[in-house]
């Protein structure tokens, strides 16, 4: 390789490239003629040995995440770029870039020999002048983009760093490229790949960033400004160096006039035009999304799916640079009211209580809303800032090395699981159980075929806190009562009496499994319903899991796996993935689901939900829930068409933080119950959105189950 850093090297380079240019002018791809100069002959041999094939892969593009109505809810990228066809680029832009960068573009065959000779002559004198055609520049950008995609950014070679070997390689690849693609295809590729600034790669992104316009709408002065930037995106950046940018723009306008792309009047008018920037900085990542936590959840669904790459790193790379279009299930008609409601419940609260809502469509599993009263980014008036997603499993969210929050204690919203087991054994809801019983010792004779029941409530039990026997929230409910009354009034002793009356205690576990119940830590770990405390909601469960479980009741026993993505398309618009709807009919017997709904309707009209002052005015069913510290409170409720989990409390499971003697939105609460804050949040939100989906009567239950 010739050393061009010395005077002798520059002279040798001049003769070597002159010889190569002579070959190119004579025919370029014909066998090399014999040359007398050893240096030239060596360069020609080197030239002939260089690869002539260039694989043009799509450059890195932005990935868009769309709501169900097609609106954009988030954008992520490594390089902010959106490919557009040449037909969607202003003719002004096409003319400007050709005029300033390569006015003989449509005449040469990939390289311009006269330009190279002129540049090398100047280089030999110690100065530098570029001579790369647009085709050669495109080759360089393709090679560099491929290095960036492979994570080899340090190997990128910039124009000022190229040696003779780099230039020869670029020339040969440019010649081959011109034989493979038309001029318009090369120009289109160039304008889509070239960087215009650190915030914009390709002309569409640049047009949006600097002018908030589509590339098709660029005016003469706007196009000239952008064309001038490619020579030095940082040096001519109009946001930092407006005088330089204007000077460079006017140079482009001069070139456009010289080469006949504009007339004198157009030139003069454009030169007098001020910059008139209308900056539209790209909002990178889910923190800038209109629905940041749902956006983050969706990305985790893709990044955790081997269908999009062999390794997590491959999947992240594909998302960040693949130009994907991810179409989701989110319904903006529901999302906006959900966000408004959680903010109204506990927006800028100094004590940082969490509030969240998540809604699933029964019978489909589609997640149609997901909101919480926090922001991912700080700022004026931002209040509660966290990256944790309150609504989903830890494996499906950002927040810490293990993922997100990973669920909260659902309290009494778990009681319908025991009810489902009771109904599945054919037992009616009006059957009386002994809710007066408060002691269940270690040797209690549970009928249990699958596992040994663990835990006890008696004087010998250690670690139960202040009480060594089973407690109810209120002191006057220790008497025999119907199973229906026990659920409606949320009586702990009635739930245990129901479990004691089952033919098989393991039916509770089977019911929980059928409803898709699992540990909020994710990874498929089931709730362990052989532990007595878990009958009352002792394990952490994500709100999404709870909403989807109750959706199974609403859908007459059909369980559907929650889905957030309907389709994923690649940069060319080809479908490459999505989450197929996956439902299991009769996960619960239809009659069991219908009878459970019938009981849960009483919760709203006669029981613990009666304290919720707002009413939906349509058939609805729900269950309240509160953990023993009153710091995690719930209402999970549904209509035929929507199932929503509403949460208020401490999402971080701080047992030392009690939900007692607190003030929220100016109202004092001596103690927080599910019906007090989570309940109105659920009802006010559902009032606004219930009409968008089926809100007719529930199917009637079998008479033998309700008595």
C-alpha cells in the first residue's frame, strides 16, 4: 500500500490513480493493459484484486409502535431514519444534492475520472479536495452503516481518513453498483442513508427534524440547506451555527443556478429567505411515548420472543434498527380516560402512593388500556417518577435488574377463586357454611388429593401478627352464612369455611390455574394455593393478571392469554410476527363462570362495593380487595365487554408503610379499603368507556348453582 503521508507517496499516488483512471476511461472492466510504471502496475493489480460485489442492506430505521387505530404511541431507534421512495422526495431536494455533490451524476458510470485526477493533483501539492461521486459516497455510507449495525462503529472510515486503498475499493464498488442499480435507485438509497445531523439520518427524518415537513414538501431554500449539511453535519448545523448554514445553503443555490436547476429569480428569492427552522426533535424511546408503560411492555414482549432473534441482543438490535411497525391492541378511546383518572386519583401526591388501571377485553385477551399515575421522566410538575410498571409481571417491564414491580397482594380479590372451586363441585351459592370457625390447626382434616396444605390459624401458630386465629375485617360477621353472603361481604372466615367444605381442596389450585393466575415475578410460576394465607391474597399478583382472570368470568369461562401486539411488519411492510389470539373455551365451565358473575354482581349492589358511590348504569360485577396493611387496595370489575383492575396503594410492597391515617387529594382516611379510592377510580373510568364495548346483560347462571 502506498504511503500518502509523504511527498513521494503523494506523487506515486498521483501516477497510480492516473493509471487506474486511464484504464477506467478506456473501458473500466476490460483486462488491465500493461503499464511501464511498477507503482502503477502494482496499484492496478491491487485494484483488480478488490471485491466488486456490494451487498446493499436496508439502513437502520426507526421502529414505530402504533395503537389499534393506527396512531403512533412511540418510536425507538439507533439512528432516526424513515425510508421513503424517491417519488416522495421533493424534486428540489434531488436537484440540490446533485448540483452540489455530483453535477455529472447522470452522465458518469459511477466514478468521475477527471474529478479524481483534479483532486489527486491538488492532494499532491499538500492540500485536499474530495472527488467522490454520489455513487461512491453511497458505497461509503453502505459500508459504514453495515459496520454500525454489527456494533463496529470504531471501524467506520470517514472521508478525511481514507487512504488510496480505501478510495480504490470505493471506486470499484461504485462501478459495480452502477451496473446493478439505476441512477434513481442509487440517488434514492443515498438520500435515505446519508446523515444530515446527529438527530436525523436520511432526508425524511431531516425534513421532519428541521422543518416539521415531509420530504416531499421541501422548498428550494429548505432543500438547499439540507443538501449543504451532508458535507459537514456538525460544522454546518443551523441550530448551532446559523451563519455557516446560510453561507453553505447559498453556495448550494449558486450550484443549482449554475447547472440549470433554478433560474435567477428563484435563486435570488431563495438567498433572501431566512432559515425559518421549525424544529421537531425526535422523541426517542418509551419515556417520550404517550403511553410510556404500555410502550415498554410491548417492547419487552418483542424482546422476550425468540421469533425476532436468537438472542436478546439480536432482538433489541432488530427493534432499534429494523424499521419495524408494531401494531398493538391499545384503544386510545380508553387509554386517555384511564390516564386522566389515575392522575386525578393520585397525580402529584408527595407521599407517592401509586394508582393504576389496566383493561382487558373478555373473549379476546386484548389489552386495551394500561395507565398509572407516574412518569418515566422527571420535569416540572411531573410528580411521581419511576420506570417501574405497576400493571405487569416483573419479567415484562423495566425498572430494576429483575424487571418491574412484579405485582402486589390482591387481598380479597382472590376470594372468587375459592368460589369458582366451590361452584365447580356443583355446590350452590346459597349453601350455609360455618363462618364462625376461626381456628384451623396444623392437623386440620382438609380433603386434599394433590398436596399437603401448609399453614394454620390457631394458638400454636407463630408469625401471624397480633392475632393467632383467623380474623375478619369487622367484628360482627362470625356466624354461619351462605357462600354468597361470604363473598358479597368479603368475609375471611366464610372463604375458609368454603374451602373446608370442598370435596378436594386442590380444586382451588385448579381454578386458579384455569384463570391464568400466577406469581407476579413471572417466569410461569403458579400461585401456590396449598398455602392457606394465599386464599386471601398473600402472594403478589400483577393487575393485568387479575383483570384477565376476571375477564374469564365475563366471557362465560373462556380464558384468553393476554395479548398486546396484533402484527409486526418489517421495513418493507412484510408481516413478520404478532401475537395470535389464544383462547381456551371451558377453561371454567360456563355455568361456573355465570354463577360467579351472579354473585359478584351482588358485591356492587349489596356488599363491599356498595361503598363505591358511582354507578355504571349497566350490568357489572366486581370484587374489592385490601391487604392486611391497608397499603395495597383493589377493585377488579367487569362488564360483558371490559374487565378492569384498579389499584391504589404502595406498589413497592413496603410492609412498614401502612395505609392508615393518610391524606390523599385533600381527603383524610383513617384506614384505606378497596372501595374507598380504587373503587371510585374504577367506576369513574368505566363510566366513561363502557359504551364503546358490549355492555349488555350477563348470561343467566344455572339455577342449581345459585339456589
